[in-house]
């Protein structure tokens, strides 16, 4: 075997070893992938790997990942692609229409090997003179711009709501012909909104001959209190009441001489159009007074002294007397009047009875025998002294005997009014026989005496 054949065999052996090694690498790599499927491989500039290759990314065929635009050459429209109405010109390369100029010169031949009289051509190019080129014109096509339309401004307007309230009273329960009643009318806006143009209305009752309305006070910015006074007609007034404001009226009413029956007077307030009243139940107020129906005193057997003649009031009945000499309270100290009952031997058998006095408008109780409470303004405030009384009458029993030693003028009970009723002049006294006082058929009244 010569040297050439020996070298050829060595190369074959090397090739077989390399192929076997490559096969081992492939087999080992497949097993490595199977045992470690989540392996990672750096794909930087030094790895010489293509990160977009299918065997690394397993992307679907045809998938192209986004390319960073910063590495690309920017197109011609890059600076105007957001300009409305801009046009992109088409650039046409400038062509050289002038033919090249050729000059032929004969030069001496220095190369001895070259033939004599060789013609050498030198081609020289002269560019055409510069010509003024016009800049491309850009035609701006106006793009319709959206018309700015003003939208309505939403204003949160609170609803017009208020609670108007009216009250009316005269501090009286009764009235008398030719008398005078004084009413107080109060109007209040409890809010939340202010009220402009509220109307007060009050129709004059037939028992009132005439009346006068006047403003007592305006509070909280209230305005419009300007009534017509001294009139015999219905009353109306338009007022303005901010939230929390109020107006107080004073009404002086002169009662007709022919007045009779219950005197009812009502006043109302009405909200203006477009406003809601939150509570309508307090938009009107009424006051009712009963006419005082009385008998002239003395009446029947009821006189100014104890004459032994009595009138019997049945249980549940009452008698109102108009005193010919009115009671004046606050004028002097001491007892003011005497109530007489029927004499019963050495004393009286005290009946259930209620005594009241009135100035014509209000009534005040001055004696109540039978309710079990001491009448500290009288001479028979229980418990009675015993003796001289046979019993103390602690429970104010009906027909409880009271000894003459505890009575005025044998059968009278003196009553003090100062400090127990308001000072003033009282024209009426009312005697009532309670329903429970029926042991002897009612209350036996002998007389009423006004003490000087």
C-alpha cells in the first residue's frame, strides 16, 4: 500500500467518527428536550441564533412578529401623515437630456511597443446648466371640521317646596253681644323654599259687626303685611315669606248686638302657583266661641242673700247669671263673694256643686265640691276641723254636713278670688250641678252675695 491509499483510509475513518459524533449529539439533544421541556436559550446578538426561527418559537406558519419601527427607514409621508388635507407629491428624478461631449486629441506615443499614430479618445462629461426648478406645490383640500354645537347646561334647580302654616286664636271660649274679641293670627314659612306671593284670606263671620287687622310683627325678612283696617268686609293680604320667616297679625273684632250661636272664624293661607305645599293640613286655622246665654240676677229663688228659698238644679244642668254688680278682682283683699245653700238645722248638707265666674270670654272655676281636692280659697277646704264639725268631709261627699260654726251667716261659704283668677271685671257666674250629685235630686241653691 502506498502513501496515497493510506491517507485516503485515514480520512474515511475521520469522516465516520464525525458522523457518529453528530448522531450522538442529536440523540442526546432530543433526550434533553424530552426530560427538560421548559429549557431556555439566550437569543442575543452573541448567540448566533435566529429568535424568529420556527423551532425556537413554534409560531404558526405565516406569523410575522411586529418589527421595531425605529430601525426602519422612515417613509416620505412620515411628517405629514397627521396633517388634514395634505397631499404627498410624487418625486420624479431629473434626467440629463444633453449628449456627452467627446473630444479627440492626438497625443504622442511614448510606448515604443504601441503602433504609431494611435488615436486616443478622452470622453469628458459636461453637466447641463442648472435650471430653476419649481418646488412641488401642495394643494390643501379643506376637510370639513365637525361643527361645534353647544349642549345645554344642566342646572340642578331644587323644586319649589315649602310648608306654610297659619294659626288663629282669641284666648276665649265664649263671647257676648256688643263685646270685643281680640284674635292673634300667625303665619310661618317652615321652608325649605322661600315663598313670594302667598295669600291670606279670612271671611268675616256674621256675628262680627266690623274688625280691624294690623301687623303686630314681621320676622325673618317677611314683607307685604299691609292690611286694610276698620272694615266690615272679608280680609285678604299678599305676603312674602323667606324660609323661616313669619308675620303676626292682631285682629280686633267688635261683636254685633244681635249676635247669637257659635262664633266660628277661619283664616287660610295659599301658596302661589308653581309651588308645592308640603303639609296642607296646617294651611287653615279656626277658632270657635260659644255665646253666653244668661239669666238676669236675681233669678227665681236665687237672690243676693240667704232667705231660705232655694232653686234646685238637676244633676247635669247649669245656670248662668249676669251679675247686676260685677265682681272686681284685684281691687281689695279678702273674700269676694258668698255662696248660700239650703239650711239644714244647725248647718247645711253640702251638695255637689261647681261655681265658675267669667269676664264674658273665659271661665274660671272658683269652687268644686265633690272632686275630693281642697278648695283652699274657701272656708270649707277639707279636711274640716272636727270638732266642731261632726266629720272632716275629707272626700267631699255629697250631702256632707257642715256645722254653722264653719259657715258665713249660718249657711254661707265665703270664697276668695285674689290670686286665684286674673285681675279684672267679671260679669257672669255659672252654677253647675254635677251628674254625680243625685243623692237628693240635685244642688239646692239659696243665693249669691257679692261682698264689698
